[in-house]
């Protein structure tokens, strides 16, 4: 063991690791974030050793009290300095080293029958279980913001797009809710991970299991886990829960990116439908009048980074031999980075949408009569014309309007009659050219009519009440 630092290994080594290897190997700057989970796991382990008859009460009490002091010490140092300056290689070594000063020889018994393999795996799972609620709350907050705006702005009608081309009129609320449903699925997927994540690896040792008689189920429940890992080799080597989370985060990032892209487009001067608040806009260092949607652009760009993290870690684990390999040490660096980035993106998106302005007039100005071509076809269908034939007839109307350089609304009535008398009277034809009448046609569940949009809100309202923000 080195004289200048506390090591959990090294008895058979004559030389210290090289400085360059230590730079690559030492993980304290990363895993110091797990100090509370490491101490919590160590307390539970000491308690289990005591209850199983492998640690006397005095040693257990000394360890427990000493860990309380260590936790306070580390919390203060991280709060004041943002990092730990200990010479040890990881948070596990730091905790045990500091415990030795406060608990004496009893500290040397804390690691009995435990490996850093099952210790680290447990710490990470505990951290993920604790932080998932923050991600869920941030997602619920976005859905709540979209829901609130949808209720308030339900009578705004604007353009719906396919291929970034104007397609049909829709309610602005229908657009907002299309993204709300995607985020609700993200909440569902996040919760679905919990049953697999809430399995305790502690008591699996390095790979073969625990040589002492302990109650792993009791240990797991004391730590708040619902179950235990069923195989010790699986317990220390599997990072499926992290792969699953990173893939989930990348999908959530894609949903954020698509919403951001829509809002970026709608905030451009060519559209002008939305205007972001000063808090979520930036200016140009050269062009004084610029108002850039940098918040949404950063969210959009982060989707690629989240996808990259997921791909990178899958590449790390794809060909590893059984069981634990040091390659897996990168799991926490990627996990923390992905979590921090995603949580920031969720919060920025939520606040940007909450504080933006929406122009009803601009949304209407983006509509043009050609977007009611489908409505013309539906009129013919309702009068018995087969849809494929109706589609062709409306195509002829569009071609004729283009030839004489007018839009569908201003095409003379006699031109319609020459192409197809089935359009009805002139008054009936005029009634088709109404944005409100257009959206109200789509009355089936999931549509953009007032009734259909209110139905979506009625489904989301109790769901939001059930998922009241917990933090």
C-alpha cells in the first residue's frame, strides 16, 4: 500500500502505477458524485455483516458513526470547492481512508467479503434510482406547459405541414399536443426501466458471490431496492440498465430536437408565429438587430450528443469478456454527462415554451386557400364521388386556378362547374373556404376539431394530476 495514499489493493506490487496510468485510471473526479450512495451502501453492508454475525456491535457502531462524519466532510468540501483533493484513486478509497481516521481499526472490517465490483454497481444503481424522479418531473413539467398553452390557445388556427410544405389548417393546440404525447411516452418508458434497475448487486463480490452467510434480500430492502440480481457474474458485469437509459435519453433528446426545430422555424421572420423571451434568446456580436433562438438550437444540437453517448457506450460493452473489466469504468462518466445534458435541455425547453409569445394573426397569415384542396375533395366524396376521382377533379381545379393566376377561393364559380357540377351551389362552395369549418371536419378522436382537441386535454388532465411534480 502506498504511503501517500490509501489503496484498496497493492500488497503484492513492488512499484506504484505510473503517473500516466493514474491519469487514465483514477476516477475520483468523476465518481466523487457518488459519495452519498457509496456511504449509504457501506452503512447497509456493515449492518448486514453485523446482523449476520460477522461484525460485532462496537465495530458496526464505530463504522456507522464514522461514515456520518465522512459524509458531512465530503459534502462540505464539494460544496465549497467543487471537487475533492484526496490522493486516492476513487470515491470508495476516499471513504474508507477517511473512515479509518474516525473509526480506527473498525474501518478495516467494512470491506469484508465486498468487492469494488459489486460496490460500484450498487452505487450507480442507487444514484440512477434517485435521479430518475428529477427527469420524470422535468418531462411532466414540459407536458404541463404544453397542456396549459393548448387550453389557453385552443382557438388559434394555423398551418400544418408535411415535407415542410403547407398541408392543412390545424389548431395550434393540436400541434402542441402532438409533442406532449411524445413526451408522455417518454415518461412511460422511463418508468418501465425501474423494475430492471431496482435490483441490488451488493453481495455478489468480485464475481463468484459472497463467501459469508448473509441475507441479500434483507440487504436489498434496507437499501430500498425491490429485488436482487439473480447471478453474481451478471451483477458485476451487466450495464444493460445504463445502455437502456442512454438509449432512452437519446430518444427523449430526439423528441426535444423535433419540437425545438419546429419552434425555431416558427420563430423566424418568415413565419413569425412565435417569439422567444429575452431569457431564451441571444444577440449577434456584429448584427445589432439579430434575435437568435439559441436555447432551442442548443437543445436541438444536444440530441446528436445524447445519441453519440448511447452509441459510444454500446461500443464499449459490445465485446467485453466476462465479467468485470476496467472498460466499464467509463459508464459513470457517460451516464453523468448524459443526465446533466438531458435535464438541462428539458428545463430550458419547458421555460422557453412557457415564456414565448404566440401570434394568432401571424398563424392565420400563413394559411392560404390552396390548403383547402382536401376539403374540396371531401365535399365531392360526401356527394357520392369516389375519393380517387375526387382527388383527380380537385387536381384539375388547382391546375386551372394556376393557369389563370388566381387561388382556389377566387377561381370563378363557372370554372368549378365546367370541371365538375358536383361542387354544388355557389353559396355552398363559398362555405368551404372557412378555416374554422375546415378544422371542425376532423372530429374523430385524435383530430384537430375543437371537440377532438378537448378530448385530448381531458385525457391528459387526470394524467397530469396523477403525476404531480414531486420535487
